[in-house]
C-alpha cells in the first residue's frame, strides 16, 4: 500500500511500524524526502549536526519566521540559543513560572467547573499554554486571543509547507504582526524573557521569540491534550494517577512516547552520507520520525501499549536530543503536570464524551483537534 499524506496524518503507526521493520530509511515521494523510523538511526541523526543540519533555506519554520535557534547550527545556533537557555533551566522555570501556572490553571478550571462539559483543548490546554508564554514574552493577558491567532497561522503555515500544500504566506503575515508587537515590548523593557536576548538584533530576538511562542503553545497544548486523551481513555488510570503524583508524571511521559506533540522533525544532508546502510545525497531532505522511534520494539517492549509502569519513563525522544533538544522542556512538563492534576482533582468524574471521540491526528504536530469531556458538576 502506498505511503500517503492521509495515512501519515490519521493513523500512521501501522505504516511506520512496517517501514521501521523493512525499510527504516525510506524514500517517501509524497514527502519528497527520506523518512527515518528506527530509534537508533533517528538518535544518530539528531546528535550529528555536522551531517544532518537544519541550516537550509527549505527549512519550513525558517521560511515563516526567519533564522532562529531552531533553524541554525554551529556557532550561530549557540549564539541564538544561549541567551534563552538560562531562563529555561529547571530551577529557573520553577521559580519564575510555578505559581503563575498554578494560578492560571486554577482560574481556567474554576470557569469550567459548573458547566459539566467542555472542549478542553481550546477551553483549557491552549489558553493555559498561551497565557504562560505570553507572560514570559512580556505580553498582556488580554492579548492571548491575538497570540493564539498568530500561533494558529504559523502552525498552519509550517504544516502546509511541510506537506507541500502551501506557501506559508498567511503565517508570514502573522509573524510580521507578532514581530511588530514584540518590538514594542523590547522598547518598553520590563519583566520579559526578551530582555535575555542581549547581543541579538531586534529581528533575531523576534524570530527566537516566535520559536518560544510556537513551541511553548504547540508542545504544551499537545502534551496536555494527548495526556488527557490517554489517561481518561485507559480504564482505572485516572484514579491511579490522581492518587499518586509519581504515576501522573509517568503517565504524561508515556503519552509523550506514544504520541509526541511534534511527530517528525526535519534535517538536511550536509554531505553525501550513509545512514542505516542507505546512501543519502548532499542536500536531501531527511525527516526523522519521533513517532516511529518512540514505538521501536527494540527499545520499548510492547511499544503500542500505554504502560505507566515502564522503568525509564523519560527515555523517549519527544523533546529531541543533541544540540536542538527542546529549550522549553522543563516549562512544558511543569504546565502539563499542573494542568492534568488540577483537572482530575477539581472536576469530579472527569471523562471523555463517548458521543464525540477524540482522535489524535496530524502530520507534523499530533493532538486531538477537539477533546470533548464531561464531569459531575455540583
């Protein structure tokens, strides 16, 4: 059966398993590039920016927001990333964001409580992530609607470019609006992560801020939505993790393994090379399937099963590895942990709405487009 965009977007895992077993480095015409599906090969490419680079004019995100820590390698990558690395270390994240995340999650849950039902991706997960990243960038709470609109346009543009179905123009327009607003924030000063960008030009700060916005919303919204989808779908898991914070962390990590919010990342061959016995020409697009690597049976026994008892729950590639490991990993984990715990604690009987299934879909970014849930309003 041919590899189609529809299969990759809707239910890719059987196809990815077949490729991983028989052709772990496969040329996929519909993607106009190589698809790497085996864990060891994905990890090898992630860790080797000398052979597998992001610094290419075709890199989808760079086409929308310009050069940034996401689309540069070597010294330039280090220069763009370094100012933001410190504020996103675990201790700094806890000190700066823990109270704000808890307060915002509590405010959102309080607004939902008496309704007894809601679509939780855009009524909860998205707004929480947007408020937190807006606060980090020095934007006001009343700008969250604009932040989400910019983010939606950027994500859509990147997805269109990746699938070969669009130019990304709408996303570039949204980024121009974001850049203009961020320029005002930079001029105003104040408590913003943008002030960390000393040594970068205003345009470079704006591009990296867009990466933080893009990752800060997409990764976190997807993490929360996917975790809820698995936890509420598996019998007895909600009760287990609600009673044991360690199991909650394990459940969130297991949902990341099964459905990483970013399912595939792009690299380009920096030279003629060989990967997994396959010759790849310089300049070829090489797409690394995190979704496939995270279900490699050589690394994860019974890989398609949701198992909160795995011995190394964080041994997945959902946040990538190597020099481009996600800079916001600690904030994403903090938000997801607080969000899921608060929903389970304050919305009694929280469950998925059986009349409106929550299917996880997406070519690049995988999450339920809607996550309808019910609970016992009192």
